[in-house]
């Protein structure tokens, strides 16, 4: 067995373990995963955006789908297994601890306040990731087309169109607007 492959698999396991300890929700983990996978050259930014898009279109947990995509892109089937193990372990342990805590303190006023405080922080984390994607490309036509797709997507979400349909439509629109440009 090649030591570099084992090292890569261990790095994938550690990366997803760390991400899932620091950020316990799928959408909130995207920013950390971006930094870990793109900045450490496990995949290109285009591959990462593709992975996020596909993970939102397909049913199931975004975090696990992203783990499978990144793990496979970096380390093949064994990389997928390593990334999935790193992704599943922290949420499982944390959910057991959180469920026990909520069960014990569910009637306390501070618990309701704590839960209400989490929503705005998660929303801001998603906004930060979106901002990083928008400013990543310096081409103004890229930004115009990207903002156009984002605006139409926002309208779709506002009209309560199911997210897989909005994302599929955005992908088709991306083919139309970006199709002639090679990545």
C-alpha cells in the first residue's frame, strides 16, 4: 500500500472530521469545506461549485454528498469512505449530546433564546460563502450573469418553487449563459 494514498485518506478523514466538528450543519459547512478543499488544492473552484450545485439538486444530506464528491475527486473510492467517516462521526456524537441536553433543559427560557440566536448566524454564514463565490471571478460579464441567475433563483425561492427545480433551472440557464466559455 502506497504511503501517499494512506496519507491522503487520513487527511480527507481529518479534514471532514474537523469541518463537521467546527460546523455541524450542511449549508454552514460549505464555507469551511471551500477553504479546505480549494485552498489546499484537492479540487478546483469550478469543481467545488459543481459539487455544491449537484449536492443541492440530488436528494439527501448536502454535507454527505459533498463529502462523497470531494473524497472521490481527491482519493477515489477509498477517499470517499474516509471523507464519509469523517463526516458522519461528529454529527452522530454531537446529536446524541444535543438531544440529551435539549431533553433535559427543554422548558428553560434560556434554551429558547439560544435556539433563536442560531438562525441569524447560519444565514450570515451562507451569505459569506455566496459573497466569496461572486467575487472569486474578476470578469464583469461573469458577475453580471451570475447575479442574473442568483436573482432569478431568489424569485423562484420566493415563489415557493421546490429548491431542486430552482437549482435545475439555474443549471440550465448556466448552460445557456456560460456554455460557450471553456473552464
